[in-house]
C-alpha cells in the first residue's frame, strides 16, 4: 500500500486534466500540515467547483480531490495568509511531476500588488517524514549547473504549452533557479544536512541515492544492470529506479514469472527480456496516462469482504490472479480511491495525535489510582483479623483472673466455638491491660476498615470512570468529541480548565496542533446507523453523549444495550412504537454488534451484551457521567463486527 511515484503520476495526470486553467477561489489551512484549495476549473474542463486536499503530514502525506468539508481555524496561519496574498484568484497553468518523483508542482499565474502578471509555483513533496508544502518564485538567475528538459522529462505537462521541467545536476534534481518564498515546514541545517528548506534558499530536490529515472531507461542499460547485480530482481528494481515501490517491483517480477529467491545476475536472457517487456510496458502506460486505480480486499469466510491488502494505479496481477482470495474494486479516479482508502485512517490518525495530551493525563491518573487501589485492598485484607483481637480481649476479661502474672501466653476456652484458644500476652502487662490492648487494636482496625471501604469504593469508581474515558478517546472521531471528553475531565476535577495562556503559539493552532476558536469546533453527536430491517440505531461515543442519548433522546420503550461489565457505548435501538417481541431478531443482533464493536472488548471477537427497555435504566443521584444501574435484563452474545451496517451522516 505504498504511495509511490506511479500513484503520484496518476494523480498528476488527473490534476492536470482537471485543473489546467482553473482559478484558485479559496485557500484554507485546515491543520498544521495540510491545505484545502477550492478551485473553479475552466468550462472546457468541466467547470463547476472542486476542492483539492494537500497534506504534508509526516505519517500520511496525501493529495487528492475531495468532496468533504474541513473546518479551518478562525485565525489563518501565516503560510496560509501568504498563499492567499499571492495565489488567490490566480490561474493554474500546469501540474507537473519531475520524472517519477513523489512530487507535484502547481505553476500559478497571478497579478502582483502592482497589477503586473507574474508566476509562482506551489510544490508538494509526498515523501514520508520529509513531506513538505513549498511556495517558490523564480530567482531570475541560474546556478550554472542546471539542465533544462522539455515536457518529456516530466509527467502531466501539456504538449506544446511551453512549460519545461528543470532538473539540476549538482546535488539533486529540481529547479536550481527557483527560490523558496516559504514552506509549511521549515527545515534548517541542524535538522537536515542535505537541504535547507527556509525562506530565501534555492530550491532543489535532493538526489542522494542516485536513482535512475525509469521513464528514460533503455533496454541495453536495463539488461546490463540485471547482469551485474547479485541481489533479487525485485529489490534491484526498487533500489535502482525512482518511484518504484517494493509492491510494484514484486508485481513486475510476478508478471514476468520470475522467482524472487535468486539473484538478478543468474537470470537467463529470456528472463531479462521478459522483465524488460513488463517494465517497459508499465512505463509506457505511465507516459500515456493509462491508469486503472484499484483497491484489493482480502476475502473472508463466506466471501465477505475483509480488510484491504493493497492499492495501485494499475491492476495488480499478483492479486487479480487469485480472485477466490482477493476482491478487486476499481475506481474512476485515484482521488476517489485515496479518499476511500485513507479518509477514515487519516482522520483517526489525526485525532489520535490531537488526543495525545488527554491520553497521557488519563493514563497517568489511572496508573496512580490502580496503584492506590491495590494498596488499599492489601490494607483491607490486613484488617480482616480484627475480630480475633476482639475475641482475645473478651476472653481475657472473662478468664483473666486465672492467668498467672508474667505469663507470655495462656490457653483459654473460646465460648464462641467451644474449643481451646491460645492467647499471646505481654508479660509486662496485667491480663486486664492485655485485654485493653487487644480492644484498642480491634477498634483501630475496625475504623481503618470502615474508612478504607469508603475510600476503595471511591477509587474504584474513579478507575471505572477513567477506563470509560480511555475507551471514549479510542472512539473519538472529531475534535468535537475530544472537546466533550476534555469538558468531562474538567468537570470531574481531573484536569485544569483552560486559562487562556499567553504563551506564544503558532498562529491558528494551539500547542498541540488543535485549532483555535471554539466556534469552529465540529459539533459532536452520536453515531447513527440503519439496520438491515430499517430500524434506527444510535451509538454514544463518550460519557456525555451516553447520558444525553439514554436519558434525553431515547423513548422509554426503546431498547437500551451495553457491553456487560466493561466500558463501552450506550446503544439505543429505536422501537418505533413496537414491543420488544415485534422487533426482528436481526435488528437486535445488529444493534448488539454495534455495542460490542464500540466497547473495550472489540478485540475479543465476541462480547456479552445486556439489553432491556430504556425505562428500566436508572441513573443514581450524583453518579459520574455515563454511569447507570439496571437490575433486570436480557443478554446476547454478539460478534464485534459491523460489516454491512449503513452509517448515516
């Protein structure tokens, strides 16, 4: 599932076909490392309006057309303001890709402050932790070491449009005559010894691995490479050519019917010719824009679609030839594929990053409380012998007259059991003084037990609450969910309320990367599903939503569900005026599957789910958010699998 140069080439072709001549209508920086451009394509290219999502996130760099609306901060960051100043209302001249690098260049023509026509370039580098969004201008001077090639050297340039791809020969590839105006990430020499990405520096693409451009490879050079190397052919292709991922290299070897357990130099002339044929054919497809974006899913029992195992811009025979094990799903565009494949993963990754501070707070308090709870249980166990001391005192009061002075112990009749019992004594004390000593010890242990019982119940309640919050953090899907969880922690006194710190922060975002301005925080609401029989099912994502869903939204005759004896969501199956007996079993099973999936037992496979009428669910006075009690319920063993259930926005 690599975002390689061929995927980038497919995107470049798609962007070029749609955006050449498009006007940049709006620019928004929706997160620390991402932009959303609202564009108006030319009438001859479909017209209308579209959104282009560009992310330089280190863990998940992406670029694709999206229909999804993303919230922006009230105060735009400085990089966004710079782009608005120069590029808003500008016209995109071309979208190009240097070779098969994971780089896209958007050349934009616009009017400057004086009304003169000028050009700038917005570059997105999709290179993992080195990803960046860079704004360039022509420096007007060359460095003496640049070579200019025509449109054949890049992907996506319009034939005859006069645009050129510039590649440097000293230290990298790129446009040595272009100067960096600014970038979404500043990279100094302390961070990278290869290239500084700072305002005023010349821009180039580092080429430290000296990889070849597969689009310009010849058969003679390819054959010589295979004959000279002792590594497997797939590894050789991946390490030698720009833009070829391990997945694509293995696909080429599979197409050529080559085993990957032998070296390239041991291949026969026929094998080398076969591999060249597949390699050259793929490059021809890339040059000509013949792409068929596909996602491949693993098929599980009963032919049910499982998890995705890979995607590519071209059909992958390594999966397609095993149609009984994998399902191929084709898409009209690479943007549609990437949004389908990454949208949820990207959102989950982003929310997990934003919830790091909350997770750390919850985990720290939880570990402290668990340690405290264990110590309190040990102390309670130590107080369980208190009744023994009371019996010692009573027996000494009753039979102390028969105990000789200075005795270290005595054997007395225990009138509770009818047996003899040996009582240890302090020889320096009288029997009555020993009895008083035992009564004092008993009283102390009794008071300790009573106090610890109340404290232990309080600590256990807090542990349960924190575990439910930890589960809520796992279920959070947007910043509104995180805001509700933080509010719950503040109301519980577990974290301090925001005090409006005056510390310097990046414009538009707080220290953790969250957007400033509560007015732009997305509204958090329960999840809504439709069962196969058309019944509405609602799922709370945190304790605040659980309380609102159960006691303010649900009707008394609706069905309430929750995972047995573990943190999880409150699930409401809307009865629609029907009795429990009239609701079909499948609706119960699907609602129970949701309760299992949105619980701490998701990884267990099957979870016991309690269900009953909502009217029988009660909330004790003063109870923590999400805590309820019920005494009569039914149970169902449900699979934590929600495949096929339809979620409603």
